[in-house]
């Protein structure tokens, strides 16, 4: 199956420009980048897509075995890159897609010029044995996943505003809620388990291309200590703390997000 059909790949911007491949976070789609991508349209070839199960992707392409780990989603990234012969790619990944992009770059570093990771987390669950702080205890994650399994729409309505982190701007939480609700519930439940139970700490030192870690100053999903961990264990990484709060600066603080990426470039 063509990646254009499977992942609803779209192109815009400058045809001859360096490719910038934008990957959305959990429960979102490529529409979530609409406030960021115009800033790069004059200089870069913009490539956007939807993970299988999200947006306008082909739901029939979902394979439970393939997508049982984040590697399956990284494979999709590489197939998009190869099918459209993208080279010197600047990858911009939000939330779980930050790790997906890192996995893709580790496997095919010659295709990537750099990886921007917005709110990344290599492991959401604390690991007391190693002293790693991910921000959540295992019971917290299990309870969240049980809630998601039993009432996905209710979970979405309750959690989206918390994830967004801007109670003074309810329209942002509402947009994320609506995005969650547009996602196929059956696939979303499985993707949530893959996302929140993943552990990619061992993959960080394998990175061979430059990266930018963008950390929001107050993020309940990926706290500052997690971003600092990613930076410390990822070679050639640059760490920037944004003034923005919440987990979705691409929506709540697009100008600051753009400025940070441009400064790094």
C-alpha cells in the first residue's frame, strides 16, 4: 500500500527545499501542526502525515503485531522517507512521535539531518531500581489505561484539558478533546498501551544525528527531569526549556516553538 494512502501524506511549501517531516502526538493528526508549518513554508518542503488510526489514515492498514511497539510506527516513517525519496530530512516529532522519530533516525541516520523532539519521554513510568523518574508510578498508568479502556470518550474529555495544561484557554483543551474523539477508539486504546508502557531509554545513546529537545516549563506528561534525561543521554543534543506550559506548545505557543526550532537550525 502506498504510504500516501496509508498515512494520508501531504506535501506543501517549497518543492526544492530541504524536507521537514512533522509527526503528531497521541490522539492527534497532522492538523495539529497548522500554526507551526507556515513559518517554514518559504524555505522547506513540508511533509505531513497521520499515524495509522488517526486523522485521514487508512484504518484497514492497522496491524496489531506491527504496531505492538513504537518500532512499527518508526517503520512507517522510514517507508514514507524512502517511497518519496526524502533525504537530509529534518524530523519534527511531538510527544510519543519524538521517540518514534529517534528510532527511525537510529535505524537510517543517513536519511536525516536532524531530529526535533517536542516534549519527549523515553519512559513514562518511574524506575526505582535505576533511579529514573518518568513522572508516573506504574499504578497511575495502569489506572489511566483501565479508564481509557472502559470509557474512551469520557477519558478523552477528562484528560485532554489536563494534558493541554491551559485552563485559562478552554478552547485549547476542547480542541484536543475533539481530536481524541475523532481517533478510532479501538486503535487509540492499543496505541495508548504502546505509548505509556514503552521504554526507549537504551535507544537514546544510539542516536547519530543532531537533535533538539524542546521542554515546556510545566508539563504534566513529560516533566522537566525527563527532558533533561533525554538530553543527557542523547549524543549531539541541544536542550531548550520553553516559557510555554502544558504538553502541546505547537498549539498553545506556536511562535515560541517556531523561534526555538529556527534558532537551532
